[in-house]
C-alpha cells in the first residue's frame, strides 16, 4: 500500500465525517444566506438608484421651473423698463413743451412790455418835440395856453 492510497482513504473518511455531521448543509445554508444577503443588497441598491433617479428628476423639474421663473422675471423686468422709458420720454416731452410754452409766454410778455415802453418813450419824445415846436411858433400868453392844453390832450391820446 502506497502513501497515495492512505491519503485517498483519509480524504474519503474526512468527506464522510463532514457529510455525516451535516457540514454540507451548513455550507449550503451559508452560501444561501450569502446569496440572500447579496440579493438584498442588490435590491437595496436598485431601490437607492430609483430614489436617486427620482430625486434627480425632481431637481431637474425644479431647475426647469426656476429657469422658467427667471425667464418670466427677466421678461417682466424688461417690460417694466420699457414702460418706464416710455413714461420718462412722455414726461420729458411734456416738460419740454411746458417749458417752451413758459418761455414763449415770457418772450411775448417781454415783447409787449418792450413795445409799450417804446410807445411810451416815443410819445414822450413826440410830446416834447411838439412842445418845443409849438413854443417856438406860438409865443406869448395865447401860445403858452394853447401849448399846455395840447400837450395834455396829446399824452391822453397816445397812452
């Protein structure tokens, strides 16, 4: 008998003892438990993946909503800015028109005042010239009386 035979015999006895004491059931139960644990971990990973995808989709929706709101806010701000610009242009035009009317009225008043001043000065000079002429032509008491009467009437007619 050779040593290989005794190794084979020892191995077969070892396998029989393992089988007799149910080592194969323990190993199979351990492998089943390990397989179940791996299956549970895979299920848990799939569940976590679905939750992550749902969360990602939720964030994508929120981002899209935020972008839509930002676009709406920008459009509203642009519309308000354009309206403010139009209002400012209208107010500026009204202001310029009002100031133009005020300037024109001041100019018209100044022209009327200047015309009145020129007429008054012309009347005064004409009255003095007439007084000088009449005084030269009409000398004496009658002439002096006539000159003073006509000067008073001339001032009344010119004003």
